[in-house]
């Protein structure tokens, strides 16, 4: 007998949140499935917070840097990336989380979730046209940069352990890789 998984829409998910069904649970919606997020260890919390502060100072008024906040995607996904660099829309975010067209790039810090971040989330992000996605491999202290989304996947992947990177959205902004990976 084949099992069928119930899929949830973003509206269903928001209703569950409003009703308190998901209180005290660290979850995110990925392609209609409610997925538990692993606990955030100390290195994960430290490095993502430090990088977030660095990007806030570096980018200034160019963008808003959101730390561990949801984004809403049209493929029935509402993930919570560690860092989302988004358009400065101010109070507009009172009525919705950032949509793909509002997102410059996303950053995830990965220890136990590396496979999920590189295999599942990368495809979800590429599918909706998010131009750039960075994954920090905490175990190897590397920055994995995914760019050029085509056919629901990223065609460019590079791994950095130091140096400088220039985000696609702000090609004149030099970002020290060490400030992102710790």
C-alpha cells in the first residue's frame, strides 16, 4: 500500500501558527511539508549572529539584513534562513515576509543540516529564482557559494576558505569571507 503525505499550503501553515499548533516547535515549511529544524548549537548561533552584524554595518542603507526570520516562496515553502539580505521595504513587511523578488541573497550556517541545505533548500531557492545562496560549512570552515540558477538548480558552485567575495546584488561591496565563516 502506497502512503500519501498530506501537503500544506502557506495559508494552512499560517493558520496553524495563528492557532498556536506549532508553538514551542522549531519548524519550517518546505514544499508543503512541515519540517523540524535541528537545535541551534553555540557555534551556529555565534557565527551567524556575528556575520549578521558585520553585514548590517557593511551594507548600511542598501539592504535589510534579517536574522532567522521567515521568507515566503511560491512553492509552498516558508523557510527561515539564518541570514536573508533583502530589499528595504520597511513597514511593508508587516503584511508579508520577503518574497523571492525582495531577496538579494540568503545564507545558511550548517553543521548537522548540511545535506538538507545543499540538496533540498538549494533547489527550493533556485526554483523560485533567488540569484545567490551561500552555505557555511561549520565543520570545514568553508563558504559554499551557489549562483546562476537555471532549470531549478544552481549551475555555479564555488567553495571559499578565505579572501573576498562580491555579492551579485552589490558588486562593489567587498565582503571578507573570514567575517562570514568566522
